C-alpha cells in the first residue's frame, strides 16, 4: 500500500505586467504551526497584496497615474474594499474589471493579458520536466518570469491592445 495525500500541494501566485516591466511573482501563503502553507485567495489578502506590492511599485516608477489596471472578475477582485482601493489609486475610468465603469462584456471569458498569454506561457516552460516539491515549482515560476524580456512584454501588450480595440 502506498500513502498518497488526499489533496495535492498547490501554489497560488499573483503576477502582473505592463509593456515596460513585469512584477516578480507573489506567492500567497500563511504561517501555521507546522510552517508556511498555501492559503486561499480572499479579498483581504488581495487588498493587502495591492497595498504592499503593485501599487507602491507603480508609484515608485512614477506610472500609477498613467496605468490602466486590468483584472478578471474573480470575487476577491470586486469586493468593496478592493474596489475602493483601486478607485482611489486608478480612478474608475482606468480600471477594467467587473462592476467598474469599463466592465467585461456579459458572458465573456476573462480576456486579460495574464490569462491570454502569461499563464499559458508559464505553464509551457515551467512544466517542461517533473516537479516534486512546491519550492521547486516556485523557483521555476520565478526564474521564467525573470527571463521574460521587455521586448516580449511590449509585443504582447501591443498585440492584445489591438485585439481589444477592434
């Protein structure tokens, strides 16, 4: 008999990019008595992420006022505190998300650049060989994100912008 865990280990990761740069991946975890574990993605954690990572990074680069913030319509993304935070920093006219001025079309899949390109690209390159531990998975994700060039980001944003503009 071989013991197998009921649920496989998983990783919850956030990443975003502009035409000029890509954010380092942010891995959601919480500390338990047995050590860090992957946690669920809820609105308070997402709000905390936005406050501690992408918003300050955009402010530091001086581009928060010119950034259009696009996210899918997941429940944590449209919780009231998150919506208020995004409105404060981006204004309602520079947010593309469900329940904002520029919303996803009804019955439309989440057509954002991360879903259309980034996650598929990362799955292709990260899962090129077997992965036995979550630490190895996180390292591969981080490594391949660092390998993405500015030229690639610019191309993806231009292509997707043209597709959305039609």
